[in-house]
C-alpha cells in the first residue's frame, strides 16, 4: 500500500473517531449548558427564530466555513458602501452561531459605531444605532442570558455612543430617545427623590407575567388586563374609552399625551392642547375625568409596564429597585439610566463572574460613570415640538439629587477596585477622583441652598480621608469660595456654573417670596463674578457685566424657565416679575414683550398680559438713553452685555 493512501486511511479514521466523540459529548455539553443557563431553557431559537432554527442544524464544521465566508462577504460589502446588504450577511452570521456571544457583540458594535458613521443623515445614523441596540436587546441577550459581554455592550451603547459627545450627532440620539421615553413614561415629578420613586412604583406593581418564554410574544398581555378589569371602575372606564376608539395599548398613551392636564404630560407642552372638534373634546374630558382618575392611573401604569417588558424588554421592578437602592430620582428619558439598567442587570444575572475579571470591572465602571453623569447632566429640560414629535427641545443641567447616589457608588467601587489591584483603599487611584467629586458636590449643594448637606460632606472628607491644612480648615462658605481659586485662578466653567445656578435659584426663591435666601444667593453670585473678573488677565476671558448676566437669565426664566431646567408656572413668573427691582425690569421689558411668548401663554390661561407684566417706571427714560447710545455706537446695538442669548 502506498504511503499517501495510508495517510488517507489514517486521517479518515481520525475524522470518524472525532465525529463519534463529538456525537457522544454533544448531549452532555447541551445538558450542562442548560444546567448553568448558558442557553435559554425555553427553545427561543425554534420558537421565535425560524431561520436560526434551520441554520442551527448545519454541521459544525460546515458552519465554521460558512461563517468565515459570510464574514468576508459582509466586510467586502461594507467596504463597497452596501451597508444594508452587509447587514443581512451579519444577521446570518449571528444566527449560524447563536450561542457565540462575541459574534453578536461585534456585529452590534459594527452597526452602531461603524455603519452608522458611514451614513450622512441623522435619521440614517439613528436607524443603525437602533439596529445595534435591538440586535443585543431583542435577540442576543434572550439567546445568551448569562453572557456579561452582551449586557456590557448594550450598556456601553447607551453610555458611550449616545451619552458621550464623541459622535457629532450625539444630541440627536439623546433627543430621539428622550422623545420615546416621554411618550411612554411621561416626565418625572419636579420635586424630590421620594416623589419620583413613588410616581414610578405603580408601574412596577402593575399586573405583568414575566415568563421569559412569553416576553415580546404580544404587546399587551390579555390575561393580565383581565385581572385589572376585575375592578368594576376600571372595566367601566375601558368601555367608555373603547366608545371613543381608544384601546388599552399605545392609543391610550397617545390620547393621554395629547390631552392630559396632569403634570407629567402638561409640563412638556409649550401651549395647552388644542381641541379641534367634538371628538377631541369628548376624549379630553374622558382623559381628564376626576371620576375615573384611579382607574386611569391603574391603566396607564399597566400599559407602561407591558410595553417596557414586551417591547423594550425591561423589567419595571428592576428599574424601581435601582431607584430605591441608590435613592436616585432616575429620569428614564435620559440615556444614562438605561446604561445603568443593563449593566446592573448583567452583573446580577451573571453573578458568578469574579469582580477582578476585566469584563466585570469594565461593566462596573460603565454603571458608575453613568451615575456620575446624572449628577452633571441629570436634570432634563424638555419642551415638545408640535411639528416633529421626535425632535423636542432638550437641555441638561446639574442635579444635586444624585450626589448621595454617586457617593454611595464610590464607596462600593473604590474598595472593590483597590482589592482587585491588591492595594489599600487610601492608595487607590479612585481616591483623588472621589475627593474632587465631593468638592464639586459641596459647591453645587452650597449654591442650591442645601447648606446642611454641603457641611455634612465637608466633614465627611475631613474624617474619612484625614484631610487637614490649606482650605480644609476653613468654614463652609470660605471653603467653597477658596476652592474656586484652588489652582491659582478660578475655572471659567465652574465659575460660570456657580453664577448661573446661584442667580436662577435666587429668582426661584424670589418668586416664592423667600427674599432672604434670594438676596443671599444674589450676593454670592456677585462675589464669584468679582473673583473671576479680578483674576482674568485678558478681557476676552472676562464675563459680561454682572447686571447683564442677571437680566439675561431672568429674561430666560420669565419666558421659558423649563429651558433652564426649572419648572415655574405662569403665575409664579408673574410674582417674580413683580418682585424684581426696577432697573432689571427696565433692562428686560422690551425684550420680554418682543418675544411674544408670554402674550400667548397669558391668553391661553385667561390672564391680561398688560396687568400681569406692566411697564416698569423709568422705561421711557431708559429707551431714550438707549437711543442716544446707539447714535454714538451703532456698531453694537446690544450694549455692553453683547447680543442677548
């Protein structure tokens, strides 16, 4: 027998032995996968993924060759600009290897980061980001519920792609996500953390079957609605809604968002809802009926819980648990709470992953930095756009309510990272970050008139980190002011934030009649302005005159306080205007009436604009002096303060 023929026989025998071994080991591996929940216990592949079920029977060796072939094709199509064709190939790759988490993670990342960047419009980019999000959330995680890399990838998409500013269209992503969640959940209460948590609690307690095999099979679970309708008032309300063409699904949300006069819907409107015809009036009366208020609250919570679970695949109980655990007023219209949700959910489900594993630490960091971002940007201003519902006017403002939650996360993460790096807590790389965070927190609390809490954290740093000397021996007010100059000159960003927040809070207190607090904050803002002005060597680094800053901010708060992150009803703004000094009213009056906004809002609420916002004394003299100034300096029609913002 020739040597080549012998080799062929030997290789055939080896191949047969390997195939036999694979056949013998296959059932054992499958049973272990099920035992350790490495694949879903339910047959999600066969039940919901017809193509995946068909491709799964392709022999393993052939599957590898096919995957390699498809991967090469997908990359070639992507390089040729045929992104949709490349996406189809990528989808086939994922379905050929449904339990290989890395394939799903890579393809989702490729969609959200690479393919989105190859498109040119905001709509196209958002489409690819959503494709990546849904690939992980709706397909990969249900098939691989114990793969931490998938939860981390989804959390990172919310935190980095949508939450950071690396992509020039990041504000569009935040805007579109905020619109989705506003339509679903409404705006959270503007009060304290307890009120925000209590407002979400009915959603977490609404009837919901959380059987994973049933998730996403239907948008609204009929048997769970039947449980709710055992309440006779709910049943009567459902019947009356049906008579107006409103079902217990998204159509209820649409009617509520359009007509409700409750705060979580009304607070985002520029003007009250218009009733175009008799049907609108009938629906509005039903949506705002005091008689059916308890039934409506139950139905709204039910629909929201159902859609969260069946469409967004989020567990309302886990969402509430995060809010309670960290005592955090999570606004789910923001992207960062969703990064926290998916990372924390992954760490909980995959609780057998050691903390010192890089995957686990990176997931922890995503959670932590998302929470820290909520301190910096967690108070959202949201004003709906009647022409385009997915393009509201949004803004992000610092929210001191997240300080306790972020501090708590620091206390959990610092020892864990120190232990992972085999170092002492006091030597941890996180120590300086923790101290710097708390210094900024103290400054923020001070300017928001949370003085006792600010003092608590100053004392905490002194005791926990044994800080002495320099600014640490000063009292609270002197410490806050001294920290502005810690690096030799105040930071423009921090100084601007302190001045702006102090003046807005001063106006907020003035509107409610708390004149002493208002005067204190006004004085503090002026002090910070003077410190910055004296330390600014070049005129281009100086701020505008203090009086101009104050009048511009006050104008903003009178016209649309929501744009500054505050909610102030029209009657409160009337009070604010009446309590301002004459000089400020004179400076802003013409700009106030020229904007035309308050006239519309007064008309909508039945107020006489001239009586609510009368011309201040000295207005004609001011106008005359402005005309004289413009004759002398026509190149700058806006005066010393520059063009109004």
